[in-house]
């Protein structure tokens, strides 16, 4: 009887110790929840922000944490740049979408109309020869890199030159030129387009088509031979020769 009681007391003691040990065991802390997705960022800028009609501006953008990036509805890389030539003041929209939401950015390019051509050509000085007058009034016009469209300053100069050419009944050769970069064939074609741009401007100014002749020299007749932007700009030009 005493042995049986002793066994029960021993078993109860062991169970009590097991329960105490189980109750004292440190509970494991559950892992923290994952952080929420990072919200995307987006920036968009224009340089320059104000241009004249016919000129260009460069849009530059960058994004972060975005899987889908669009510029005015067209899909683009996460970061990059693009040249635009708006004909009127335009606001461009960049949208960046990602797991963390959507971010938008905007940039505006203001467009001003080019100044009107001068009202009248000043009367030539009587003792000035046609060659001298031509050199004074019909100046070279210059182009942007790899472009054949006329800048606003060239349009204004040609509008003034057209009045004098028409008034004097001159015959004029328009010579398209390029800088040294690019192949001979490419630059001959580009020079031809540049000469034709000037011809079209003179025709719009009232000069007759049979008074104008075009030729392309490509990169064969540079004004400057140094390999830098200053020099290249001088070589991207239309030159005008009086044929009488």
C-alpha cells in the first residue's frame, strides 16, 4: 500500500515537473511581415523650356521602382531622353507604374512664333556694285547637326534676301555644305536637302524658280578645319553665289 502510494506521488511529481518545464519554455516569435512594395518615383524635364516655332527641345526623364513607363501614352525605357519639335506650347506627361503604385511627372515646352520679316529692304547705295551689295545682304545660313530644316534666324534672313534678289533680278546659286562627320555620300545628300530648304524659302519669298540653282558640296568645302563644335557649326551652312 505504501509502495503504491509512493509510486503515485512520484508519477504526479514527474507530471508536475513536466508541466512546469513546458510552461516555462520560451515561445517562438513569428517572423515579421514583408515590407510593402516601394512606391515608384518619376522626374521629367525639358531643355530648353521655351523655343521658337521650328526649333527643338530635349525631354529627359528618370524613374525608380517602376515596371511600366510611358511618355504621353508611348512606352519608353525607365530613363532616357527624346527630342521634340512642338508647333505650339505643349505639356508632356510621364507615367511610371510599379507594384507600389503610380507616379506621374510633367514638363512644358513653350513655343513662340518667329518674328515677322522686316517690312522693306533698305535702298542700296548707288555707288555699291551688285557683288558688294549681294555679299552684304545675302549671308550664309546655318543648320543644326544632321538637320536640313531652316532655323528661325535662317528663315528671317532668307525672307529679307528674297526681296532683294527679286528686286534686282539676280540669278543665284545655293550651295549646301556639311561638317566633316559622316560618309561622303551621306553628306552630299544632306547638303542637297539643305540647299533645297533655302531654295523653297526664297521661292516662298517671291523669287522665280529659274533664278535659282542648287548644288551640294557635302563636306568637300569646309570653312574651318578644326574638329570641334565651333568649327563644325561654321561648316553646316548654305552659301550663296551671285551668277548675275
